[in-house]
């Protein structure tokens, strides 16, 4: 199996972007502040929490397998 090495040219701006990743990530992390709680975010996208899922699945199991 042989591999062909291809020359890759990038600009100085691209080089700076790829070499300063931690700095860029730190700046973005500082500027991002949560505006809503996890539960609010779940409700905003019509999701359910793990607690709600557990309660719902328990009710479904009771309906499918009633007590004798």
C-alpha cells in the first residue's frame, strides 16, 4: 500500500486560526452564558426530562402488565 503526500498550502490567517484554538475557545466560553436552565431548554424543544421519561415508562409498564 502506498501513500501519496500532497502539498497543502494555507494562509497566515488560517495558520493563526488553527494554532490559536485554545485561546479562541476560551474567549467564546467566557462570552457564552446560559440564558436558561437545562429543564427550560428541554421544554423549549418539546423534549422531556429523564424524570418525566421514567415516570411515563413506569405508567406504560403498569398498563401493559397489570397486577394479577
